[in-house]
């Protein structure tokens, strides 16, 4: 007799549990995120829209190379502006500033690169009348970064400077992109006339 | 206690016992009289039988309550209490054709097909348990004609006869999964350990579940619970050498004779980095937790159940696949080794995905005498997806994608099965869905905020013409309404030509961005007709024609942005319309004792077929990026799935599978992208039930090279300063894999059995890459893997 009474009481417990579970499910189902308002726009934070490379000779006119792409990942390609021609057989001190101009005021990304300089490196490659580059700065481990560098020119003619910023490259590396690996944050090429 | 008192009652009260109880026994379903049913008063040896009209009579009864036991060979035995006051007459219904009523079936019984005329295949628990530590997509590849689209080893999307994603519906315990299935790198959020059997229906023939299953349907069903007092469960432990992890799953079910039941199940999976034959696949680990609980009461006439399941997965994505631009992609494709290989670790680092899925379901049914069965179901799903990319500065720990998808759906259907040769099923479905894209990511939304409403109605008819011929037909109508609030870059809005075509959609101009409010409606019609012909005892012929329409998913409409992890820009199109598939499928099947086969050819003609393909390049400050655009075209898929088995002796058996599919874009006269390669699978097995149910299988799998693929694209490489060919579509070489599987069972005592299994995948440690693995550009697939399974039933 006792066992029968026990068996009958279990479905009662189940019934109560079932009701509780049902209530819980219904309550859960009634909550949702819809508030009917317009969503807020997203301004991309770590986008780099603008790179300015300033080339200053010890004596003479400073030249700026500008690459600007305000629509970021949008369909428009970056606009490239070069302020003037470089002088032949001259050594220039280069410095790089990166901005996110989708934000107002523009966010300076250069400082983020400086803070994480062990995870970043610029790579330069030159052709034609541009004859060479060398690094002027190092990270905490003594490896090059490239926010400041030198650029030398040869005889008058045409040339190009390609600037690539890699995130999480192998450091140290042999100075080539192939050896460095990592992800590309910037890859721009400037066609420059040397006179 | 109550029952015993009632039954004893008549014998306790002394009185004049001359009453006659007369009654009629009829079939619950079609109200026909039941002949030859035995009627017996409980505790009394007297038995009477019902006559041709189903009538019976019992004499010499006292006033009081009697319990009668009524049984019939084709019905389940029933106990009825009858209050006898003088001569009494009573109508008694019995539940006929027991074999069709799944609620009262016991565990281990045959699983009936979900369709009569479509190509269909079911995997049972034994087939699934071998993949306990894998995923649904891995297990389904056992079926000829089912492949998978992978992103590494952990993200496995089923491909049915060449189609995947939104074209493949997954029904988890009767609930259609809404888990952002639109993305190539979004795996189904289901726990393979929570189900007892999985059926794959190759096509849109099961209209009850949806009309848009242009690829097919996957029905995941839990085990049936017997209506008897019992408590049982199992625990299954799997360990794997590759990934140095495994899975544990456990479940427990309590059932009562009264129909009450409660069950619970949980599984946990953990892996570290997987390994290719030559190197570690750095950052490919995973962690997965699945929990499900359910309870309810399943009576014959009515029943209800409540189920809740939770699924949480954290998946690391191959580190070397996170790249910056086209030049990085070119370097990855040309390099034979991943660009980043580190030592093995368990940590799940960025890039990674973290997805949780809640599913709650309430079901109710009621049977009506002489008519049929009514079902009502409400379900709720909540899917939260985070994707973490490698980011810099303050955003380092922030997700790049943070989407929340909530879906409510209510469905009801009525099945009229009173006539045995004629079954009519009709129903209605309503759905509300809300997607919220969290702006705190600091990354422009890939998928916008939207609300979606669906309403559907269906009717299907099954007509058994004779013992050998069955016909079926069905129709379904679905209405979809989607309303989104989406920001477009003004430059993108203009580049797409939307400023000309959809100027009215703009509700706010923010200068560089536009807030738009697209509202679209889709009307979709689906229909199916088919036949099943029993050629002989073991041979069956099935033919099915299915018309199906599918509305575009949010990704196809709204995608707009850079997929950082894939280094590609994906662009949806607001102009995309529903796609329409017309599929013919035939299947000839023999299931004999010594040999059998299944030959299933099909042809699928799709108009407005939505494809995502690389179409060009866009430039930004980071360089050049391939652009993948959704477009619509006319497509044709022709294919053949075959199986053959031969039982050579009592112990030896061989199995052979072959499948081929050809997908063509008939507008552009060129092959479709991501069509599975031809594959051939042969295995030889030895089984001996006397030796502790010992089984061993050696399997060979040969995947041909896919020779049909769309052309590669030319891109400008800033690094190389010239146009180069981006080898993005070229498939990898053919490969051959060998696997070994063995198992045996040790009975521990009367109730408990320990099953032990050992599987070796990629036995020869072959290096290979698969065309349908999205990480094939970056690394080889998995090397040799030993898996040990221990299962305890109790």
C-alpha cells in the first residue's frame, strides 16, 4: 500500500514542476529587445582613413605624401595627394601620422601604434630614383618600428615609395614582408618625381 | 491506493447480484466495431469475446464499480472503470493500429519515415554515437549525397545534394532552428548527443515543416519514451588524440505507466589545437556545452510536453586565416604551410566565435475519436553570436560582431487519419523574429536590426491506392515580411544604384551615412506530388516532384561590409527576389537479406538562384580586397546518390557509396561555386554477435578533385605593383582517406552494459585539403586521429 501511495504522489510533484517550467518559459518568451527606436550609427573606431608621410630634408622644402579614404571599406578608393617633387641626391627625414577622420575630432591612431610598437612595423620599398630607406626608431626590444625613417634620393627621374604597416609581424625579421608575416593594416604606394 | 479500494468495493457490499453489463467495443479512429476483443473483469477469471458488431455482455454483476480489462490483438490493452447500477450498457473505444502511434512506442522500435515519396535516409543512435565528440554535420556525411561546408574542423554545415545554408532546414525536436544559418561560418547550434535519430529528406517534400527547403530537411528527433514505470540512462565518454580532448555526455529518463515522464541530458566537449600531419593548426580548439531537459504527459487521447535546451559553443578559428588584404591572401594561397604555426595549446584565442542558443518548446496534442489528431506548438529561440577578431588598442577585447536573434513561433496542425487509406494533414504557422545588432562593437553592422513576420499554411494528402501503391500531394503558402533599419555609407548607397531605385527608403541623412528603412514582402508557394510503389517485398520505387520557393535571407539582402577574418567585402542586394526550385527525384531501393541497393537520381532547376561569388576588387588604405557579391541566376543541379551493400556471409559485409552532383549556372554557362566533388566510399565489416557483439569496419573514402568550378579573378596587387591572378576558386587535389572502427559490448549485469569502441580516422596520416573547407587556402586538414568511446547503459 505504501508503495502505491508513493507512486501516486510523484506525478503530483511533476505536475507542479511542469507548471513552474511553463511559467518560466512564457516569461522568458515575453522579453525581447525590440524598443521601436532607430538604431544608433556606428562610427568605426580603429579604421585608419588617412596616412600622412612627411619628408623633411635638412635644407629645402618639406614634401608631404597623403593617402585619404574617408569611406573606409566603402567603394571609393583612397585619394593620393603629393605636395611636390623631391630633390635629387638628398636625404629626407620621414615621419608618419595616421588618423581616423570618420570621427570628429579626428582620432590619432599613431599613438596607438606607439603604445603597441612591439606588435607593429612599417616596411618601405623604393624603386627608380628613390634609392633607399632606413629605420630611425626602435621598440622596447630594440627592433625597428618605422614611424620615423630616412629616405634618400638619387639622380632625377621617376620613382615610387611603397609603405606597408603590418600588425603582429614576426619580430625581429629580415626586413622583407615575406619574412615578417602578420596582417596588413596599411599598404599604399606613392609615385614620386625626383628633380 | 485509490484503484485498489475501487476494485475491491463490489465484493465488500453484499447485495443482489443479477445485473447485466452490455457493451460495444469500437475503434477509436474510424468507429468500426472490433471483433474478438476479450473483456474480463479484473480479478475474475471470466472472459467474454466481442461479436461481429463489437458487442459483448457480462452477467451476474452487483451494483458498484468494476474495472474491466479489454484487449484486442491489434490494439493496446485498456482498463476501464464502469459504475454498474442495474443493467448497464457502455460504449468502449480501443486504440487501433498501434504501430502508427509514436507516443506509445517503446525505445528501440523502428523509426518510420517522415515522407512517403521523397529521397530520405535516417541515422540511428549507433551511427550518431560514433560522432558524439564531433558534430551533426560530421555524422550526416555517412549519408550518400550529404557533404559539409566547413570552416575548420569545428564549424560544419550540412550540404544536401549540393545546397546548404538557408536552403537546408534543421528541425530540432520539432522546432525549426533559427540560429543565423545564413552565414557560411555559422554552424548549426545543436547538440548531436541530445537526439536519438536524424532523418535527412533530400528536397522540399515535407511541407509541414517549411516550404523553402530547396536543399532539404534535417529532422533531429529525441528518443521516444515508453509509457511504463522505468528509469534509465546512459553515459558516453569519448577521447580523441587529435585535439587532445573529447566529449562526455550523460542522460537520464524517468517514465511512468500513466504517461508522465521527465528527462535530462547534458554534454560537454573540449578540444585544444588540432593537428595536420605536418604541423599544429594553431588556434583551432573548441569548447561546447549542451543541456536539455523535458517533461510532460503523453496519454493516448491527449498529452503535452515542455522542453528546454541550452547550447553554448566557443570556437577558435585558425590563426593563420586572419589576414589583412589581397596580398596577404595571395601569400597564404601560394605558401604551402600556414603563416602562423605555434606549439599546441588548449587556449581559445582570437579570432574566435562564441555562440549561445536557448530553445524552449511547449507542445500539446489531442486526439478526436473517429477523426484524428490536433497538435499545437509554441517555441521560442534566442541566439546570441559574438565574433572576436584580432584588434588593436582599446578595442582589443571587443567583439567585432554582436548579434542577438530572438524568434517566437506558434504552429498548429490537424491530421485526419480516421480512414486508413486516406490521411489529410493541414496546419498554420506564425512567426515573429527580431534581430538586434549591438553598436558597441565599434564595427559597422554586417547584418542590420530587423523585424520579420512569417505566416504559413499547408495541406498534405496521402492516399493509399492499394497495398503496393501510395500517392501523396501537398501545398503550402508562406508570406514573409521583413522590415530593417540599416545604415549605408552614402558612397555605397550610390555605388549600388539604390539612390535611384530606392530613394524612399532613406529616413535620415547623417552626412557620410544614411539610415534606411527597407520593408519587403515575399509571397511563396510550394507544392509537392509523389508516389511510392512497392515493387516486391524488399524493393520500393519512389518518385517525387517538389516546387519550392525561398525568400532571401538577411545576409543576401543586407550584407555590406568587410569580413575581417576572411579579408573579403561581402555585398548583399536589396533587389534580390525569392528563388524558385523545381526538383524531380527518383529512388529505387532494395533492402534484401543478402544484398540491397539504393539508386537516387535527381534534377533540380532553380530560377533566381542566389549565389555569392568573388566579382572584383575594391581598394582602401589597407590595400586591395576581393569583393564577393550576391547575385541571382538560373541554376541546374543534376546528381546521383547511390548505395550498395552485400551481406557475403553471416559475419562479413561490404558497403559501397557513390555520389556525384553537377551544378551549372545556365545564364553564364559556367559551373556553380562550392559544389561538392564526386566521392566514392567503400567499406568492409566483420560482425560477430556471439563475441560480445564484436564489430570491425575498414573504410576507404576517395574524394575526387572538383574539376567544375567558376573562373578565378584578376586583382591588382599593390605589393607586386601589377594585376595578378587570384587563385581563389581553384579546388585542391583529390585525396584518399582510410578509417578503422571497432566496437564490442560487455554486459556488466542484467541491466547495465558497457560498450567500448575505437575509431582511427585518417589512418595513413594523409595530408589533404578539401574544396568545401573555407580554410583550405591556409592549411591542411586534420591528420590521424584515434578516438576511444566508453558507453555505459543503465
